[in-house]
């Protein structure tokens, strides 16, 4: 990225600082007498817990950090030594291995939780994951059951009320643990900060409709999206996205993109292989591939489809958000999302990265490939590895498939006659 512009690299640099301070607060929480809660990213209701003074940790974030720092493999092996099967979710095994290592990771020492909130949004593995942690840590466990969104169904009032009632019960639990009373004004304030951050984040996501795109909505989004998931509802999160938007605005003005030459625009489905993130990105960079939309950047919230936290309806708003995260939608709804992205972002292809150890997330992806390649006529690439376990990443095999696909796509452009099949 060009360095002679005023705001370039702001998003990455500020994100590192924010997450560094966040992890330091977590590490210092026990000595400061601050209660700690563990949450999942998808549909997390962090604003509710923060009004009771909780510091909040996210096991998925710890797992991806272990992956990027090349220690996830060791953590996973420790979990397997404890009896966890090789086909269990890599994130789960990383977290169990982390606990077995005294909670010491590349980000410091994680505090033990005072409260585990299983915000169950679409992935049934979440339940067993937090049950295991509750046993390991002896921590209080709260199950937040979120109804699934299915094709043709609007959000049913009874579903939202069901979640609201559980949130009210959770507030009572938080009050018992923290000794603090429920503060509606503070909750409204946090939801207003959340709404402001979401507005800015959507502007960044929509910027990829430009040609060339100023932003990679998958490989860069994984950095830019971190604050809205772990620090949402805080002023520092809003400040971050105000600064990040200035960087994107500058890119648009000067036609700066994530690559010097955008040759192919793709929509990405699935999470990245964190232990080999850089190498995976390079396999696409060499072909001039820019991701203009992705489902992974919506795994914690579908704000670009209109979802916003609403301080005038605090508990109902939290419930709506929890129901509407990507992992809580059935495949027909997810497929509609991909169709919309392909059209609105002028995509040349769909790329599906399937995760071997994640059955709940990956099941149905082969059918999605068939739908887009045969029904929609959109060239579709299907590749497979894992989001945490480095043993499943074969760079040579991935390179062969990616090269063959984009060679075919390039040939199609030249001939404008031959169709590109799914790969």
C-alpha cells in the first residue's frame, strides 16, 4: 500500500493497538477484581454484559490468534492427547489445549471466566464447547438459545420475545456475579455507539462496489472487522471506524486498491485458514484476485442488509441482532445472500473455502457450488483446508486448483465462448 498518503495503513495499525489494549485489560482483570465473561462472536450480546462491568473474551478470537501465531497445531495436539477426536472442530481443540496450557497464548495469559454465556447462534458445537469449558474452569454457565432463521420466515415476534426473556434472565445472573444493578441508560448509550460503528462499517463494506475496489472484503476485512465484534458498544470502536473510513475514502479518491492490478472480482464463502493465512492470500494475489464481498465478514452480524442496534428498543434490538447473524441462517437464506453479493458487487466468480473440521458450517457448501455453477452460471471454485488445524493445509494442492480455475477464467474472457465449470 502506498505510504505517501495521509491515512493509509490506519485501519491495520489502529486495530493492532486496540486489540493489544483489550488483551492487556483481560490479562489484568483478575488482579483488578473485574469479572470476566466468555462469549461467542456470532450474535454476541456484549453490550448487555458490559453494563455490569464485565471484561469479555471470545474463544474464537483466541483460536484465530493462535492460528496466525503458528501455535494452534500444538494446542490441538494437546486436546487430542486428552481424548478429543481428530474430526472435532479445530477451534474447540485449540481452546481446550489453551486451557490445558495454563491459558497462556501468544496474546498473554487469558483469565479464567466467571461466566460462560453460550449465545447459541446456528452452531450446535457451541453448546458442547462451553459445557466442556464450564467443567474445566468450574465457571457458571448460561445458555442463550437463539431460534434459527429458515427460508421464507420473517422474524417471528414470539422468537424475539423468547430471546428477550432470556436476556432479562441473563441480566439477573450478571447482577448476581458483579454486584451491580441493571442500568438501562448505560445500555442505551452503548447501543448508540454500536449503531454508529455499524453505519461506518457498512460504508467500508459497500466501498467494494467501486471498480477497482479500494478494499478486500475478505483478506483485509478480517482485520478491519475485529473491533466491531470484540469492542462494539464502546466509543473507541466508533473512533476506530471513523479513522478506518478516512483510509477507505482516501483509497477511493486516489484509486488505491489492495492490489496494484485488479483482474478478478470474487465473492468468498467460508472462513480463512488462519495458520496459513498469508500463503493462502498470496495464492489469490498472484492472479490479481480481489474479494469484493464475503460471508465470513458477516459471521457476527449482517449489518449490510439493514440490521442495526437500536437504543430506543434495547432488549428487542439485541434479540434481533442475535437471530440475524450469518451462522444462524439456513442455506437457502445464505445462498440468497451470495446471489445478491454476486450481482451487486459485479463478481466474476464465487470462491468457497470449506473447513474440514467444521461440519455445522461446511455442510451444504457442495450444493451451493452446484447451484452457482449450473443454475446461476457463475464460475465457482471449491477448495478445502481448515481454519485452525495446519495439518489440513496443502499449499501445492490448493495452488493447482486455484491456478487451474483462474487460468480457465482468463481463457473464458479471451474467447468469450467457453463456459467455466465448477472446480
